[in-house]
């Protein structure tokens, strides 16, 4: 389907410049390979002649820009995605979180929110949810709206249920949602502790004093320079000793911030900000 | 695959990016099994591709299950979780298109046995960038669907036996230091 348009680097540069200058969304430090692919796909799906024509369209028309923005975001996620990672969270991170009187957690790039809801379930099971504030952020408003509603298609439940079991949780995921016809809604009990908010990792600033930050499968869309900046943002947003979890194929080793963190778990890319007691 | 890569020595100067389809039923795991399986059978260094790592010579980078693998123009790898393409993530089309962009005429794409048409569009992108496409001869492939699809738009001279593919890989290394 994605028949390759010839590559037009100058046109792409101009498009990214318009997005940044006119709309304040700066994609210039995204990883070119995946970004180019999404731009090309957008050009084809919306039947623009070429990238230059797309640039003209977003210059003239806010709706054309909104459509493009939506195409560039990849809000793919699952409940208890990487079940063994969630197992690790439950066994190793939650007991450490329990030592704090009040807990603050940030899911950066939460997409449609499943990861934040999964975290809320773990905290509920550990009896910690009442003293936790979860912030879940993304720049994709549409994905955030789904996240906030907590309403998902029931068709996903069997996969999620399997993830849930594999992560070592007892009972059923279905105990935490209300099923209606073809959709399910996450329990209101969980909702009280989660704030879903718009935050752009490229342009927005530090986010409170966090004990735990999860930013999984978001950095893969950035080039090394932007990864470095965002990792610094996380360092500034974490308590000394705070934990940072990246996606399983993402790493810190290309960033100047690497020295400010210890590796806690190599396979699941869990890091601890240096300094402080533990 | 082992047959093809097994004849390359550890000092082989080119990096190799590898996409292997998994059936949904297989349960993909993390890909580490596949890496150690292949690594113990060939001389080249085999790694699970890490996001943004720079290519080094004589290394096979395996696309992690559930991620697309792409090449940036600066010679670093990128992963993505974009939609599967023809039911595949990782997808050969996605890899090949990015390699065509990044390496142009220095790109070489190889298609082996496989049960989908993934790779055909990507092979076309490599041809358009003046790169080379080599395809396992459908008659010698266990499942000929993928080689056949890739050959449709290509030249019949692109199809060859595995031995011949290996020889061509060795040739490439002599000709083109670099990509
Ligand atoms: C593949 S999803 C990852 C979802 C979840 N963290 C997971 O691992 O399951 C990537 C998300 O990153 C978000 N994202 C990309 N660039 C961003 C930015 N600059 N600021 C905030 N979110 C961003 C996208 O909108 C998308 O929802």
C-alpha cells in the first residue's frame, strides 16, 4: 500500500519548519526514517500530489494541520503490555514505592492510557492507590480523550486478560472493568488517582517531583539529540533515587545523562537516578 | 538463512539487517532466543537491534518482535511500532524503504523464503534508488510466495540459488567498503 514516493528532503524540511513556526509542533528532531514514512503515508492517504502540496495545505488550513498531526502520532499500547515487566514492577518497584507517604508517578507518552490504568490496578492491589497520584501525558488529544474515558473495545479483553495473568496478578482484569455490549469501562475507583493531561515532551517542561517515570516506546521516535534532551527532562523531574523505565529496546547509552543513572534491570531498562539515600 | 550467512567470516565488512516474520501463534517472545540460536550457528556477531545504535561491520542486527526496524541516513537504526504492514511487524517493506532512502545505490536487499507478499514494495523502492535486489529462486525456496511477489516487478536475473547469493554477498564486500 505504501508505494514509495521519491524522497524529497528539502520539501520535508520545509514541512517540518511550517509545523514548528506556524503551529509550535517541532518534529525536526524526530528520527528521520520513521517520520518520513509517516509523512509519506499521510501524503498518499490524503491524496496530496507531493510533500510540497501538503506543506501548502497546512500553511492555509488548520484542519489540514490537525489531520497531519494525528497521522504522526502512533498511539499503540496494551494493558499490561510486556507482562514480565509488570511482574517486575509488582515485585521490585511497588514495595519500594510503598516506603513513601505519598507517591507520584508519570507516564510520559501514555497514548490511549492502558499503561496508566494497569499501574493503577497494581497499586490498588498493593493498597497504595489512595496515596498515589498518577500523571499520564501525551500530545495526542484524541488518544488522551480515549484514555480519560477509560472505555475500550471488549474485543481486546482476551489478549489483555492473558497479559494480566502472565504478569502474575491474581483474579481477573475483568474485575476492574464494567462490560457493556462491545465495550468495557475501567472502574471509577481507579480513575480517582489518574490525571490525564496534554504535555509535549519536545516543548513542555519538567513535571513535578516524581518517584517513578515510565516512558516506554516513545524515545524510539526521536533522534539521539532529542532523546538526550528528554532524558535530561526526566532526570530533572525525578527525586534522587527515583526510577525511570524505558521501553525494552530503548537505551540511555547514547545520552550524556547516562552517568546520572544506575541500571537496576538491564532487560527491562529500569534505571535509578543517582543521589539521595537509595 | 544459516546457509546463506554461515559462509561469511567474522571479518565480513558489511552490516546486515534481518527481518524474520513470526506467525502470531508462535508467541514472539523478546527475540533473544532467535538471536542466540542464529549466533551459535554463524561466525558473524548477531545482536537484537537496539534503537539508535550505529551499524558496525560484520554484525547481523535482528529486528525485535513487534517492532519495525528502519535505517536512518546517519547510519543509526530506528525502531517503530507503526501499524503492521501486510500483517507483519517487523516488515520487510518498512525496512527496505528506509534502507533505500538512507543508502540509495549502496543498498542491497535480499528476499528469502516466506509466506506473504511483504518485501515486494520495498524491493521496488531499492531498485528505484539504484540499489541491488537479490531473491532466492522461488523453486528452491521452502515457501515461494515472497520471492515470487518480489520478482514480479523485478528482473529474472535477480533470482538465484542460495550458493549464488552467498557468492554475491562476498563479492559485494570486496567492491564496496562502507555500506
Ligand atoms: C507507541 S506509543 C507508546 C505507548 C505506551 N507508552 C506503551 O509503551 O505502551 C507512543 C506515544 O508517544 C506519543 N508521543 C510521541 N511524541 C511525543 C511528544 N513529543 N510528547 C508527548 N508524547 C509523544 C505518541 O503520541 C504516542 O501516543
